[in-house]
C-alpha cells in the first residue's frame, strides 16, 4: 500500500492459519501477530494498537535520531 493510504479494518487485519489475529505493519509492509508483545497500545485506533509494530517503531526512532543529531 502507498504511504498515506488509510486502510480499512478488513484490509489491515486477518486471521492466520493458526487462528491468531494479525495486523498489517504499514512501516515495512508486513503482517505481525496483533498483541501487546508486538504492538504498542494506542487508543486513537479502533483496535487499540499503533499502526507500526514495535520493531519498526524502534527502527523509525533510530533513523529519526540519526537524521536529526
């Protein structure tokens, strides 16, 4: 998906083969199991989790720190 495109709930969530809910991480465009281990809480989203997974949030923060000394 192109950046800035708002996904519908059905497009950004799915149930995997194991029956677990996965959420689309829009930073690096991949599926991640949706839980508090993999996503930060964010009340602004309907599912209660941030748009980027924790691993990508860390990468994004590191890049921002590197680019803005």
